C-alpha cells in the first residue's frame, strides 16, 4: 500500500525532504537521507533491532517492483512508503544515477559518555573528505571496532557521500559525533585503551609495535587529515605516533588504506590464540 504519491518537485513535502541534503537542516531536524537499496536495507534492519530510526521511504514504481522485500519490510514496521516519479527521485537523490529508493532516517549517533568497554576504537580528527570518512567507518565495522568517533573538527557523518561510502556500516556500530578530540582520547583511556596516533612521520613502526605486543590489548586509533595528517598537539595527546612501513617507492598511503592496515593489524593481534 502506498501512503502518498508525489509527481511534482514543487511539492512542499518534497522540498522539505530535499533540504536534508544540507547540514544545517539535518542538524535542525536531526534527520538525514539514506540512498540506495543496500543502505536502505541496513537502515531497515537497524530499525527492526532498535524500533526507531527510519521515518519514511520514497521509491519509484520500478524500484518498488525490484525491491519488494524492502517495501514489505517498511510496511511491516508501520512506516509510510511513498511512490515518486523519476523527476522527483532525481530531485531527492544526491547521485548522478539514482537507484530509485531513499529513506529518511533519524540521527543514530550516541553520546561520548555512553561508550563503555572497547577493544578497538577509531577517532577521526580533522578528517574532511566524506568519502574517506565513510570508507574508514566501513573498514572499522569490518575490523570489528566497537565505536567510531567523529570529532568536532571532522566531516559530518550524515553527509550523503559519507553515508553512501559507509555502505550501511553507519547503522552497525556506535558512532559519536562532535566530540572534542581531547575528550575522545580521555574517554578511551578511561575504558582502558592504549591510544595511538596513525602518523606517516611517527617514530614507531606498526609491525614492530605489533610484534612487541603493543596491539594485544584494547587500542584506540586516531586518524588525521587526508593532506596534512595529525596536528602535533593532537599527537601529543596520544600514547605514541605509529607509522605504517613503506617498503616500496610510494611516498605515503592515503587515509583509508592506512586506516585499513592499522585496524586489521590490530584486529589480528587481538584475535591471536
């Protein structure tokens, strides 16, 4: 059953939803857009676990036929499902080739104070590129991280590009938004974690730290800006600056790749017999 049908981009309701593409309106309403069947599927699964989060769905007639299970899942949760024209979908979507289905969701972040015991944690400090941030979030989820903190100097995790890059991981693990980096580091220390800065110029080699048992216990990784890394004052807050060894001729690794190496190296160490 379709709740409403929208065929005009001038509809006040459509304009209201479209505004969520802007951070100001997202923060005002504490809602954001989730685009594409995979991300919507994860949002609906989280809705089933928590009983809150997804507000409504918008889909084209073709997408409704192609993704019947998503429509049925939304109906089963008592959520309104609206059919929209291709023109309206193009207006709502933030991609060049929309996949025909979008969900409006409530913010899912948690307060820093709610973070309990952690085995593996990620802090994003001064990370500005939403695609990189979303990819690190996805990698953290895959590596079994317990929490990802987006500090107040980092990109908004509800940015459309970040949400898409996370591929649904935004709904899988606790995400903290807007915490000062010093408070995030102290919170992880209170949880018993050793906090390490991932820094290309770090004096400690990742593999040497791992071999010495430095990653066996709870670890919090702090990752910095894509271009200039971590400021010295942020590095000074941590328990040490660790670099990923470069064995070939490459000058450095990009943020997402370096994060993947650090997180999976830590996850492997923590899972050894």
